[in-house]
């Protein structure tokens, strides 16, 4: 009877520890955001500075958290972002938006700019 109990206990402990998630997993805690800036004719806006703010008020007062430039495809890339809600804006246009960034996900959004700043 003791052998049976030892075998069952050992099997139970082994299967429980094998099913537990590892504490040393390399799960991502950051997100990536790519903002594609296009004009009214759906052409990419090249060499446009795109800004990120943490709140709407910070965006309106131009107190930005980060910035990036669009490439030849109109994409501005932001890496190593903490999963939060971000507001985005451009340098020469009055159009803006907001998005929630999630950990471990690369998100692509499109900002269609229509209204140039005076």
C-alpha cells in the first residue's frame, strides 16, 4: 500500500508541475505601433513627423511622449510601447486619433490627413 501511495503521489506531483506555466517565460510586455499616414488621395505622406501623447490634453498642448518620421511608404513606427491608450498627431496636419496598444502585438493603423494646418 505504501508503494502505491508513493507512486501515485509522485505521478500527481510530476503532472501538476508539468502543467504549471513556467515563471521564466519570455512573454512580451511591450507593443509596437505603426501609423500609416495617407492623404485624401490615399498617397503616402512621406517625411512627416508623427507624435504620440499619453492624454488628449497633452496632445492639444503639444506635450508629446514620443515622435517618429514617416518613411517612403508613409509609415511611422513606434517600438517598445507600454500597453496604454495613446493619442497620435502629425506635424503639418490637424487630423489626429487615438488607439490602445496591447502587449506583444504589432498594430497597424491608418491616419488619413485632410486638413492642413494654417
